[in-house]
């Protein structure tokens, strides 16, 4: 697995924590920025990560901003991206099993690092179950055309 990770200034500190988790779990990743708490625009980061995941260069993406809302909205504008904003472990599990999400969004100002680590671990470890859910994901893809 290869993960693209990115954040705006509002998610920078949590992104750094998640990078530690990925390193601990021996999951390869690339940081698409930002690299400080200096203000940046979250759509720019969502575009970089989303396009890299949609192109197949990365297996999955993780995006973080202050709330996770704006960066997830921006990511979902990219064809082929199914980004889900998750602030609990159950949602992270279900969004992989039922929606085959390829981008996880979180908000640094909403959850703490301990919970964020559990969400990411669960999301990365959960497989898509397919079946009737595959038909539904295909219908989502049809909405993009």
C-alpha cells in the first residue's frame, strides 16, 4: 500500500501525527504538504492528493484540515475520488466496506490524535466487501459522467 497524505495549515499537526503512525506500521507514504502552519488553501492540497490517487499512483489518500469538511468537498470534485469525512472508527470501517472510499478526510480541530490514529488504522485495514455495494459504487461513478 502506498498512501498520499496532505493537509492545510489547520490540519498540519494532526498530519504529522498520522505520518508517525504510518511509519510505525511500515506503510509507505508521500507528504503532499503543507509543511508548516503557514496559511494555505485546502483545495490546492486536495487537488494534489486526489489527482495522485485517481491516477493510480497511490493506493489511498488521507486529507486533513481544521474540520475535514472543506478538504473532503474539494477532493470529491475530482473524478474517481470517493472521499469520506470520518470522525469515528465505525464510520471509517463502514466507508471502506460499503463505499470503497479511496480518500479519508479528518478534522484536526474536531478529533484528537489518539482517535485519529484509530480511525486511520481501521480505515487502512478494512477491505471493500463488494457484492451489492459494488453495484452502488458503480452508480456513484456514473454520476461523474
